[in-house]
C-alpha cells in the first residue's frame, strides 16, 4: 500500500580504467582506477494532477553527478562514494495536453545531458512547461541556477548562479521531424539550434537518413 503509486527505475555501471602515457617525453602519467555509478529514479503520484520525481546518484560527490573513483594503484585508498539528490521536482498536469515541471531537474536540451549513467549530468532549478497540440510541441523554461560551470567543455563560460532561458518548438510530421531550440545564459551567450531529421526506406534492406 505504501509504495503502490511509486515507480522505481535505475541502473548500475562499474568500469575499470588502466592506461598510461609513460612513453611520452613530457607529461608522463598513469591511470589505474575503479569507477562506478548508481542512478536511482523514484516517481510518486501525489494526486490526479501532481507527480513528484526524484533521482539519486551514488557517485563522485561533486556537482557534476559523475563517477565515484577509487584508486587501484599501490598506496591508493578504497575511498567512499557519496549519495546525492540530483533531481527533485513536481510535474503538474492540470492543464490539458501540458506538463509543467517545477524544481531541481535535468536539463534536456541539445546542449546538455539530463541523465547519463556513463558520465556527468547537467541539472538546474527552475520551471519548464511543455504543451502538445497535435503533432507540434512547444515549450519554455527558466532556471535560476545550474551546474554547467562544473561540467562539459564550456564550463569556463558559466557561473553556477547564471540564469538560463530555454524555448523550443518541435514537430513530428509524416516524413520529417523538425526541432528548434533557443538557449540563453545570463550575460554570457545566446544559442540557436535548428534540426530536421528524416528516414526514407529505399528497399527492404536499405534506407537513407
């Protein structure tokens, strides 16, 4: 009775890395480590219009929600992983054909990875609304903080307190999927993505994309 409205999902990954750069003339290095990461998702129905979603990470103990790493070399310690609540948000569905997510959630955009069992995850706290009208979905969101300053190749461009604005229009037509995204970071950048994808069957065992 206590968990009848709770959905549970997740994954576990272990990886052993062993490689070296000992033949290099400079910057010689050696890597011999164990890595593991556990992701646990819990979704609980509050009432007919509200669902609470959460994600727990057993991993690196930093704001990127990545791997837990323990050394496998001589002198290395079997260090402990940390448990982080990486997502905690409410999904509201009171408006027909619309979902509004409020709280700490994964950033699902062309530029970010909301969940990744093999690496870092990008999150932010704010609000995201998505509305579907036939084959077209429109969305907009605002986040007043995020962890992009500690994750990814563009981390030097971000501050953890920078506001993020996102907007999207997506259409799933008969032969093509269309997608447009805007992402803006406070006092930093404006970015635009346009995509059209299609697959056409040429023969029984051939297609073009």
